[in-house]
C-alpha cells in the first residue's frame, strides 16, 4: 500500500531524511518511533505529499507522490491523517466538522455526509456529542472526533503523528482503544507513537529512526526482543 524507496530530504544544508526505505503492506500496522528531531513527522508528511523530498520515491496504492503530474489533493483525500493537535474547526459543530470535507471534496450530499458522520461518531463512542462544538469536548474526545473525521473519507490507509502526545494521561487510552480497533479491523496504518503498549498489541513492524535514518525496521517481536542497534536499545530502555 505504501512504498518508501531511498527517500532523502534536506532543508538547505540540513539533512532531515537520509536514504529512507520501507514498505507498508495492505492491512499492516507499522509503528514509527525514535528520538525527537529524528525525522518521524517529516517522513509521515512526505507520504501524503505535505512535504516535498529531493531524492527517492514514494508510492501510495501505486500512485507516485513525488510525481509532479500526481493530483496531491486527490491522493490526500484518500489518505487519513491524524496529528498531535486535532485541528478541528472551532466555530463548527462536530457534525459540521465531520461533513465539510465529505461535501466539498467527495461531493456527497449534506444528508449523506451527515449520516456517515453520525455513524463514525457512534463508532468512536461520541454520538451524543454531535451538536456540540470542539471546545466543549475534552482533548481525548476531540482526538476521537479527528479520527472519525478522517474515517468519513473512506481512507485507503491512515497516518498518525503522535496522536496521544498532547493529551492528559487519563485520555490516552480512549484514543488508543479506537486505534487498536481500527488496526484489528484491518486498516493499513503508519503510526508515529511512543506508546509501546499499542505497538506490542497491534503493530506488525516497528521502525526506529535516529538522525534522519531508519535504523531498525523489524518485526514487533524482533524489535522488543532484541533490537540490533545500540541506539534503539538505549531508546527502549528510556521509554519502557
Ligand atoms: P520528529 O518528528 O522525529 O521529532 P521532525 O521530522 O519534526 O522530527 O524534524 C526532523 C528535523 O528536521 C528536526 O531537527 C527539525 O528541527 C528539522 N525541521 C523540521 N521542519 C523543518 C523546517 N521547516 N525547516 C528546517 N528544519 C526543519
Ligand atoms: Mg514529530
């Protein structure tokens, strides 16, 4: 579903990604971890064309992200993205937040978009909050709305960038539970997260990045059992 082939990226003279390669098969869950500044967010953003890269190739469902002929907005409409900060529209109700892209990008009718939004709100356990505004919900609830919003677009895969790292500890699990469910239903997912409990539960593979390099790309068991690199061992020792 996602192939990343020898991708390099620099900002001026600063090399942020060096020769990164990996693949995410349909239905696979890949967790990306590594120290702050190692290039995790940049790699994820390259996958749906939010950041350009100078070398290598990325394809999503066979579509080349770096090809200037590729319609990036069309591609992005099929790739769900959930960030650390939920980025809901504060002046719109939850239902309107869930409907707007369905109507504007997919051309669904208001009724159809609303029905789909309510169905997904129910799935994340928030149907009762449909008419509220984002500011009336907790951080964990807002992040679940953000996930529902992404799912409304019928994405072919989901990208997560530290979706729980801005949340109070008591709200982390309600978001992870939704992500675990999605994974178990077979969604293809690439998740930047340091929640190793989540990784242990549902990841097929774990990627460890350091200084713009993919240092480890292992099965979950190999990664948690005995990472190859000293850097990954030190990182795990710190966060577990
Ligand atoms: P991570 O998500 O692993 O913390 P990032 O992908 O956000 O890492 O950033 C990797 C490196 O690239 C960091 O050193 C960061 O300072 C640098 N960086 C990110 N965005 C920019 C930018 N727009 N211009 C220059 N440097 C950047
Ligand atoms: Mg980041």
